[in-house]
């Protein structure tokens, strides 16, 4: 199958972490949610939940839906912290559907570094 690589753009980071999720789950004020000192469930889909996950020593992991099952997203530390990170996609030509994104990756630490 024929493929090509394209640069989609850059992801700006100001919190030292990145999130992969369906954008329909992000509400206005997401970063301000759950800012009180109450304990939060492990893997909670909130800004505090993401911080708890990425600072736990695992460097990242699974975020859960409100009922506790996995799939809400995946969060991880971003290479060397804050900055701009390049995002690339491998595009394939599917005979039935045309061009499709096969794979996406984020260049967190370039090879030369």
C-alpha cells in the first residue's frame, strides 16, 4: 500500500505534558476543573487527573471515563517539558476510502539531541 509522511503541525506545551483524546470530551474550563484539594480517582479525566498520572513516576498512562472504564484518553510527559513539538502523520491510499491517516506520532526528542 502506497504511503506518504506529512507534517500536521506543532503541539504547544505549557504544562510539560500532552493528551491524546477525542476533542468532544474537552469542555470549556477543562484545565480549571477539580482544582480543590479533594482526592481524585486514579485516571480521572481532568487536568488534575492528568497531572497526577504524568507525575506518578510512570511518565504517563490511561485516563478513564467517568464510570471508571478506560478509553477517555492517554496522557504523557512531553520530552523536555514546555515548548513546541512537531506532529507527523503517515497517510495511506485506501482503495475503498481514499486517503486515510494510518499513524500519527509526536517528535518529543529529535534524533540529533
